[in-house]
């Protein structure tokens, strides 16, 4: 009996939480089908009396819609590549080798994680300008990559699970360390890489400040949404519609990534 | 034909006025304009088309903006030297005028410019003007005439009249004022001159106090406090939304909002009639008269790091003149001495019914610098800070007298520090 | 012969370490250490953030740190620290749940990630609708007969009451950022050796047992960094109070204060020293945690 109650709670809490996540989004979905005048004069939860698709049409046909999605994808892919390679290399070096300044290197990566980027932006901007990385996708992707130290730790955890004997036997057959890393370690990092993909996707998707600062010449999805806002005017129905469109796109991508990953797992076992 | 010659004449004035020695041949290529408008491309579409039509050598205008705080964004870019060819001048730079020459290109001698243009002193330093208003907008009560008529109230000209009108409006089951305090407390800083006159900075410095009975800051805080505690505002001033306030104003659920004339056309369109929504000055008289406050919406200038200064200057001149039509589409006037004869009718009230009044104090730059320093040291860079703090006192049964006394202490400590 | 072979390996190791660490460290130095040092430098000046000239004023900025205006915003972040604690617990629970889940996994993950896939503008819009008087929350409470909704005036103002608003914001923070913890913990769980789990299943261990004795111990290091991220995230909260209340009703957090000092009061020197103070606090909190929890970073 007691087990049953616990089992019930175990599922119920998750289901309630999933519902709680969806409730605040409901008015957004309802609002996206309302005309501008109805939107401001009706209660958030009352359904549209004359549902309209005009908000969606306006969002999807706006000039920058496709190019913004493309730019965001470029940014995310670049950032995933840089983060994955750099973080896993650091994790490999730190996890598998002993060396003189190891503790210092580890501390360095811990320390940088608690420097509040928001306030250092003026000096970061100067460095970006100095290195001519301003207004390049590379530059911003690098900035995104070095700010996520937590990923190095995920890779370390992952590498620790891979038996060091693999390294040793490969070493005896004459492989060099880079080959070991690339041929033996890297393919085993797939679970973490998937998390990096999702993590980067949500981070970059969310951030607008860095994108508006360092990519002034390119529109992205998160800066796109702001074309409907200004200090004195918020075009909420259009904003609602773009939110819904963006949710649909990202959830689709997420589901595809996961299905792909699960299929791979199955084919391996 | 008449209109055409008017335009022609006007453009001559602009060129003579701005005293640029550039000829049209130099005006070519591409420029980047940085603004706080995320929808700049649409907002300035007509301006861009008109400018390129006038100067066919110009290939393109690129628009850049931020979704975040504009001041933060542009000052970060300014430290690096890359901040576009034309830009809206950040608020912080207009507070430290001596820094203008470091970043901005002079548009001309201020005295010369002021023959044809107004508000040339807003961003001027040592006789040079560095930026011009993109449009001059009035600010005050945007009210629904029907709501006031139904309540039997006339447009208030003092706080007491306002409270009476509000009581009547609330009796009719409507909200008197939608305060928008969570979004737009800064609008009240444009109202300070209505309460204290154009010389309020000098007056406050001379008095050494800021929150004594009758001083402009105090009058504004008293008004907002009374409005909130009497229940004359929306139910929760923390969850307000600007578009909702305009929609409710238009539909007659709200009596008035404090708003700039930028939004007048929108509100009138929502109400479906120009007669329903009108603008009036803040409910106060200074020296026995009511004035319609008028001031720059934003200031625009040219970066001195630009490599296409001639085109950039021409663009600024074109944008701010009535020729571009931007000021009108922005619900305001072009900063021209003799311009604005062709202003749209729904805006004409600003010059017909009232003396216009500047929203920004006329004090010399040193005095303004001192005033700003005291404000910073007192931890209130503008009146929006005490207003934001006031919300907590007014909505949570705080001790208002104590609140005012604390503000006064903060101010006087800062005055003492800068003495 | 053996000896040279060993030293060859030693050389190769050193070379590999250098190759692997060179680029990451270079980037870190360029984009975080140098800006950090610049900030230390500015903290001794009266720089206003953009002018080309400024004066050295020694420790003046540091003397001005401990005023009510600077300290209160630091205390406000404790609400978010409190929220982070529950984000951690709940994030672990959700990660374990999804880890064991057999059906609807992809859908569950997608819904769980919705809060972090929504842009700041969306969050501001949604929760204003949700918490405004007569909004979704009031109506839900009324329908569940918890708190009756009578009129806008009498309802609890979740975002307008100074006693409640910080808790409301902490809840929104919980709503939004639990997903971050979830995804990180879930990521760590995925990297656990499947053989361990198979063995546990074979001996008939139940979910609780597996979670308690196999899953959690195996992700300790990741957990320690997740906690670090949460602490930092809480202390540098800025977006949420900015969009919901603009810092009114004593909801101003310390990073908002830093931005205010830097950009509206144009005192970049003071802003720099305040940021350094926050970094110092974070270092203390994390340092204490490392001391209590042993050397996790090893």
C-alpha cells in the first residue's frame, strides 16, 4: 500500500509539473489567434471570437524570418562544434594526465565561471574589437563556448567512465595520444555531446544581449522577436504568434535529435 | 506647386542653416544608423526612400539597434570606436556635454544653426551643436474626452481639480488614470518643467533642497501618492501594460494616461475618432499659466569616427527637417524655427491652444553637471528613481512622510558632499 | 632502452597536454582574464565608462561599497538562492524520472525544456498575464476553491505586494530554470556505464535503490559544478526582476544595481569594485562548499 502511494506520487508530481509548465503558455497560444483590437479588450483566457491567422502570416512572411533562422542555426552549430572540441580536449587532458600546473588549470576554469559577464561587457567588447572578431559568427560562438565551463565537467564525468585500459592498450599498439583521443575517446562521448547540443540550443536561443551587441549586422531569431517591441509599443498578438512558431520549430528539432539518438543507441545494442 | 516651392525653399534653408560646405557629389555610398528602435527598418522606411531619392548616389542605409537597454548598448560600442555613422545620442552623453566632442562630429556653430532651427542647444558644447532632435513631441495628459464629459468634469488644471474629476470618474465605474508606473516612470521627468518652470535646476540648487513642500519633485510625488492611495489608478500599478492602457483609454475604460504625442495617432485610431482622444498639459500651472511641455524625443548626431561624414550629416539634416516628414509621422514637429506650418491637424493643438514649454531645463552645462552629480550621489539620477520607490510606499501602506524625509536627507547629504 | 622509452612517453604526454590546453587557455585568458584584470584596474579609477581620461582615486570606490543602496540588492539575491536549492532537488528528481521513463520520453523532455526555450519577452508577457489581478493564477485558485476571487481591487497582488513579490519572482525563477538543472543532471546520468545498471537490474534492485546507490554517487563531480552554476546564477540574477518589476518594490538585485551604477550613474569605477565584491562573495560561498564537500575538483 505504502509503495503504491509512493509510486503514485512519483508519477503524479511529474505530471502536475508538466501541466504547470503548460498553463502560463495557454494565454499566449490563445492570444496569437486574436486580432489586435480584440487582444487588448478581452480577458487573456477567453477564446478568440473571430480567430485569425493574420498574426502568423505576418510573422512568417516578414523579410528576415528565414534568414534569422538560418543565422541562428549557423551560430548554434558553430558554437556546438567549438564547445565540444575545446571542452572535451581540456577534459581529456585534465582527466587522463598528471602534470605540474594541473590544479592551477582546473582552478582557472572554475574561476572564470563566476565572473559576471554582464558587467565585464565593456572590456570584453574592447578585446573582441582588438581581435577583429566583432560582427563575426566565429567570435560570438567562441564567446558562448568559453562561458560554459560546466560542460568541461560533464565531459570529465563521461571520460572517467571510459576504462583507462583502452588508452593503455592502444598506446602499446603505437597510437599517439591525439589518435587515442580522436578514435577511442571522442566516439564514446556521444551522450554528453547530445546534452551539449540541447544545452547550447537553449542558451543561444534565449540570449539576445550578446547577439545584439556582437552581431549587429545579422538578425537572429531572438533579436527578430524584438522587431515587434519598442519602449512605447508592444505588438503582443504578433509576439504571441512568433513565440508559438518558435516553440514549434524548436520542439520539432529537439524531438528529431532525441529520436535520432535513441535509434542509434538501439542499433548499437 | 505651392507645396513644391515650399519644399525647395526649405531645403535651401537647411543647407544655408547647417553651414555645410559639402556638395551633393560627396553624398554617396552607404551609411549605418544606430537607433533604439528595434523596428527601425519599417519606422524609417519612408525616410530612407526619400533620402535615396534625393541623393541617388547613396546606395544603402543599414539600420542597427538592440533589444536591450540602448544606453548600455551604445556606450559599450562607443568605447571601441565602432558605433555606426549616425546614431541616437545616449541619455548619459546628454548629461555630460563636455564629452560630446570626443565622440560626435559637430553639425555646425550653434548660434548660426539657431537662426533656422530650434533646440540646437540640447547637445551643444562650446558653441558647437553635436546633435539635433529627431522630432519635438509634447508630453502630458492623453485623455478621453467622453469619459471626462460623462463624469461632468472639465480637464483639470490643478491637482485638486484632478482629484475631484477622478472621484467623479471612479463613481461612473471607470479608472481615472492608468499609471503605467512599472513601464514609464521616466515620462514624469519630462513633466518637471511643468511643475517647476524651465529654471527648476537653478532653483533647486539655490534652495539646496528637493522634496520640501511645493518643490516640483515633491508636487509630482504628492500627486502620484494621492492618486494611488485614493484608488484612482489601475488595480495593480506593477502589472501594467502600455498597449492595454492605450486600448482601455480608447475604449473609455480609463480617463487619462500620461503619454507623449508619439502615441496620439495610435490612440486616436484605436478610438476611431480624433475627437475622442486629446492631449492636455500636466494638471498644474506655473506662474499662473498652463504650458504644453514640448521637447526632443531623441537626439541624433554623427559619429566623428565615421568614414562617410558628408553623407551622414546630410542624412541627419534630411531626417530632422520637415521635408522628410519623419517628425509628423512620429506625432511631433520638426525642430525648425519657421517650419511646421503644414503640420497635421491633430497635432496643431500644441501650438494653437497653449504656449509651448520646453521639457528640459535651461541651465548652463556646468550647472547641469553639478545637478546631475548631486542626483547620482543621492542615488536618484532622475525623478523616475524616487517614483519607482514610491510605488512600494503607496501600494503597501508605507509611511509617506518618513519616505519624503528620507529622500530629503539623501538629497541634502549629496548637496553637502558636492559643496 | 626502457628508460628512453619512458621519457619518450613523458615527452609525448607533455606535448599532448600543451597541444590540448593551449587554445582553450588562450581563449579564456583573452576573453575573461584580460577583461577581468581591466575591471580590477578600473575599480581604482573614476572612469565614467566612455571618456578617454580618468583619474586614479585609490581605494575611494571600495570605501563607498558598504552603503544601504549597495548591500540591500545583494540580500535580495537570497530569494533566488533559496529557489536554486529547490531547483537542484527537483531537477535531480525530474532527471531520474526521465532516466527511468520508458514511454513518451521525447515528449516529456520537450515539454520540460519549454520554459528555457521561451524568450525573455515571452516570459515577461506570460507571467504578467498569469499573476495580474484576475489573471490565470487568481482564476485557477478560485476554481480550486483555495482563494476566492472577488474583484481586482481585493485580490492578492502577486507582483504588486512588497511582501510577496520577491517570492513570486523566486517562483518564476524556479519555473524557468529547473529545466537547466534537469538537462545537466540528465546529461550526467546518460554517461553512466550501462553495465552497472544491468547488474543492478539483474539483482532486482528497485528504482529508489538504483537512484540512491548508483546514479547519484556516479555524478558527484558534475553535481558539484551544477551547484556552483546555480549559486552564481542566483547571485547574478538580472533578467527576471528587470522584465517583471524593473527593480521596484525592493526587487533590485545586485547585478541590476551594478548596471545602474555603471550605465545610468556613469560611475564605472564603483560598478567595477561592486562586481569584484560580488565575485569575492561567490568565491567565499563556493570555497566553503568545497571545504565541506572535500576536494571535488580533483
